[in-house]
C-alpha cells in the first residue's frame, strides 16, 4: 500500500512538473510577441502557398508591378524598418527571380534599385488583405504574387530582413 | 571508502545520459527555428508529437504491463517526425498540404485555441500514460502479493 502510494505521488509530481514547465514555455512564447507580430501566430510565416482565401487577384502596386509572366514580391514596411530591409534586399538580389517593390506608409530616402511606393492611407496593404499587427498600424511583412497575377502567399514578418531565404523558398514553390 | 557494486553506479549514470541526450536534442530543435515568432510553431509540433507518443507509450505499457524503456526518447522522436517539414523548409522546400502526414504538420496550427488546446491535449495524454504505468505497476504488485 505504501509503495503504491509512493508511486502515485511520483507520477503526479512528474505530471505537475510537466504542466508547470510547459506552461512557462507557453507564457514565454506569448511574452516574446512584439507589436509588429500577427495576433494569431498560426498565420505568421506559415510557409505554405494558397492558405485561406488565397489565391486572390493582386492589385497593381506600380504601373508595371505585378507584370504578367513574372512573379513579384511586395514588401510592406515602416520607415523605421526600411533601411535594414533595403540593405538586405540589395544583398539578397531577389530581383533576379521576381519584381520587388517596397510599400511604406511614410517617406523613405530610397531603397537602392528597388522601387518604393509611399502611401499614408495603407490602401495597398488593405487591398492585399495584409493582416493587422498585434499593436495596430501599418503591416510589416510581404506578399508573393505569381506570374499570372495571383497573390499566393502573404504574411506579417517583422524579421523578414533576416529571413529573405524564406522568400526565395516561397518563390521557388510557385 | 567502501567498494560499491558497479551496477549501482552505472544504472543512474545511464539514466542520466539518455535524459540529458533527450533534453539536448530538444534544445537543438528549439534553436533550429529562426525568429522569436517560431516558438509558436516549435511548441505546436512538440505538443502534438509528444501527445501521439504518450498514446503509443500508454498502449505499449498496457500491453507489456510495465513502463516503456527510455520514456523521454519517445516524445522527442515523435517531435522530430512532427516537425520534419520544417527541416525541409529550412532546406528550401515550402510547405504543402500533403505534409499533414507528418502528424498533421500544417493543419495542427489551425485548431481552435491554438497551442493552448495542444497543451491541454499534451497534459491529458501524459496523464493517460502515467495512469497506465501506475495501473500496470499496481497489477504487478497485486499479482506478486497474491502469489506471495
């Protein structure tokens, strides 16, 4: 009887340690979320084409982007994030595989060879149905458009600057 | 200083080694995810993989009437299976619906309640395994005392 009780106590202790330990991990994941992240993390960097309502027709960003027969990547950023994005884009040379454009709600000093569209109303972000960040305001992320003008992928991604290889992976999957 | 039998030293050491190995593998898997937002994806696959492992472990323990050997290794192995498409993604292969064969790799992210739901499932299946172990141990104890 004593042994059974001791075994039961030990097993309950194992369960409690797991419950508390993994609750702490869950809490840490919640706390580490930034105002630029998606309020629903399932939709942030899902890595899969045609999620949810996609594909959907891509509205024009400039006169020639998106262009028929060529994929496009539309980056949505904010003035404070733009410098890092532009220098990462210059290094990654995504424009060899797709047309690249940067959309910002505020003026940018330039972005090397990448065209920049400034729009304070965030109309483009809304027409691309970019999700609203947890902290509100303009989205920071990107949308990928295929060669027939359909949006195939979109995500908020405040760390896109460090993960442009993921954009290339999505482009290759088109 | 008395000479202790080798088996008394080596048994806890062996236990410790595979525990440490399992924990190290999990830490390695955690750091294989880039970006703070990837913790969400890591936890989904950890909870799903471990939950499947606990169900299998409970079935095996029930059948063998004793706890499974190396109990930490099973959930870690199932976690690797569940997150395997993320390793493919890192290597340049985007996700696709067929990757749900890896313990629902894509669709498990979208269950209502998200990771909180999988946390509850994880704790439920862990409780199932532990209850099975206790029952198996009790049966073993009962049969031995009735024989004695």
